[in-house]
C-alpha cells in the first residue's frame, strides 16, 4: 500500500512533536532528580538534541510547541554550548528551569477541548 504525501507529512509531524515533548519531559526529570550531575545532564541532553535535530523541521502551529522548541534551543546554548557550565551552574539553574518547564506545561494544559456551545450550556445550569 502506497502512502499519500499528506499521510507521510502527518507521520513526520507527529514524530517531530513527540520528540520535542519527550525532550521536555526528560529535561524536567533530570532537573528534578538530585542525583543527576552536570556531566550526566550534558551527555543526556546532547543525545536527545542530536536525535531531535535528525528529524525534519516542521512548522509548529501550537503556541506550546513553539515555545517549547524555543526554550530547548535556548537551554541547549546556555548549557551544552557553554564551556563554563559545571556542577555549580547546574545547581543554580535547576529550580528556575523546573519553573520554566512547569509554565510551559501549564500553557499546554490551558487549552480546553470543550466546544463553545457546550461551555455556555454548563455555565447557565445554576440559574434554574
């Protein structure tokens, strides 16, 4: 069975987004775990970023995904792109970066899946 170009594009889009979200989850897990050293963080982050960069870049429509990608690019330059990044630097950014990732997660969870017509029905239920 031959796939249409639209199906292939959708597949690549899903893979790209999955890789992006996987990187965000892994970063949060590493920041949260006190046992992770700066060296472990750098090696793991480099592997994740390399795998992500292998995927074909796609246009991201969601604000959450756009901001997550921007965040990851900034963090990569700040950590892996810097020779001065060490244990002390890692300890200093740990809390702030967990807050940033939490903010991104809130942005993702802020979107509702209820249609507008259903939302107004439930809003007016307590009037009767």
